[in-house]
């Protein structure tokens, strides 16, 4: 009887690797991608199983770094059932090719943070759901004038730097991103402290000038929250936060962008990706209405009304997140920008991995990387199956 090698070979497939789509087998073992040379020429072993992929495209699993909820779940609202809610969304995301995500909390009452944050644990993905990378905290340290759908009475200044942050959030154990407006009193000190703690800081919901935005980057920020939304519009004499795309900062600044066909005009998508292609990160910014028909939902303390896929703060025309999953955002983005298939897929995988500093294990199909990937129909980009750590966790019916 032949000894087991633990190897699975994916044959007759196209692979997205190093920004190119190539016809090549993919080998995995113990949840990692392995080198065929190592296996066949050094170890000289055969796979236990060979899977015929029928010419499907294999891309790295999608990573959504800003998602407020979905399928009736709002991560900022129900503190009693938030753990079950995160699990539900994690499971549903598998059918959209999302293998990792950052549950996002919007501006909330202080007691909500102490109840909710300890319950959203970083979790390795499986057949039960996508990997939870950690929480993205969007607010309350934002500009009142650019509050968007955030509750104005709950917005605060981080006057005492990190002490103000900890006073509101309590624990930062499960947090990976904090969105802050850099012009606020104490914001730069807070950004520096958060960065030193290993937490990524995004600039957003802000009236910051370009100079203030650049100061935020100098103090450690490396992200922009949903570019063009909830910030000063571009002006030729002071381009504001948008100007960071063409600024001479010493490091790459990544920017989330919502390509749902509603939040950002196709021309604005084209301007962004042509100005700073390396930094573009597709995000869904999806709310509880994701995956559901029109109706009334929540986003934190606010009521959301969804009409024909547009999510508004109830009784207003203020947009409050999208209703579109990340796989659909990729299709919308590709169509709007006429970019390459490779680029559109990496904008939802490699770029967010780089923004979070986890591109040494996720976001690529390179040897030694986590075997998190998605099988796609090469023409329609329909998700055919999703895999986490080499295990098939979703298969299209």
C-alpha cells in the first residue's frame, strides 16, 4: 500500500500568480501551497489526490477589510448575539469568495465597545466561515462635519491621545484597524501610539488638508477609509486627503474604495487606480442589508432604509454603506475601469493583504503561502468554490 503524502494536486487550471494568469498545477499540503519542484524532484513523491479543475481560474481568496455586517446582522448593534452574528456573516461570505475579513464597528455608545469587542475574536477560517482577521473600528474619533451615517452625539476628539482611545474602546486585543480624522486634537499622538502597538490606522471621515493628512502618514497611518466618501472633495489649491494618492510620502498609502456603482462614479474609480494603482483596495463596506431584499435595518444606533439596493440613513438621503458583496464589487470595478482581470482580483486580495502587513502569508498563491483561494469562472467571475487552508469550504450548487 502506497504511503500517504498529504499532497493534493489541482490540475488543468489557470492560476493568478505574481500579477499573471498562468496555466500550471497547484499543489497543497497541510494548508499551504507547495513547490512542484520540491515535491517531484527533491522528495520524489506523488499526490494522494489529483483534482481536475476543468480550466477554471484559481485566484487568492478575497480579503474584505471593511464590512459592517450582512444577512440581517449588524456588528455594532446587538451586543448579546454579536458572536453568533459574526459567525453567520463569516459563513455567508464563503459563497462570495471571501476567505478573510475585518468585522467593522461604526461610532457607537461607549458601553457597546466594552460588550462587543471582547466577543469578536480573531478566528482561523474553516468550513464554518471565513477567517476573522480582527476588528476595524470606524469612529467615534472622526470629524463632525464629515460624519456621514455616524451618530453626531457620539463623536469624540482623542484629546489625550491613546488614553482617550482606550477610555472609549477598553480593549484593543482584537482590533487591527482604527479609522481616525488626523486634524482632531490629540489625533497625531493617538495615531503614533496605535501604530507602535501594531494596529493599522486609516485616515477617514475627515476635513483634513493635504498637509494634515501627510502628518497623519508621518505619524504612522497607512490607509484611507473609503476614498472620496466622507472627506473634502478634491480642490486644486489643497487636494485634501484625496491628494495623498499623488503625494510624495515615504511609504505606500493604501486606500479602500467602494465600487458598488453607487458610492463612487466610474470616472472617480478610473482616476484613483490610474493615479495610484498599487494602493487601491476594494472594500464592500456592506451593511446588514447585504444579501437581503429592500427593507429596514440597523447600522449601530442608526436605522437604515434600503431602496433598490441603495442604503440610506432612514428619513434622509445620506448613504450608509453598501449592500454589495466583494465579488460583485470586483466585477463592477473591472467594468468601470477596463483594468486587467489580474489587477481587479489583486485589488481584493494582494492589496488588502499588503495594507494589513500580512502579505507574507495571504493574498498570493506563492509557495509557502496559506492555501486560501477561490475557483472562478474565467469569463463571468462566478465563484465556483472557496478553499481555506486547503479545505473546500464552499461549492456552488
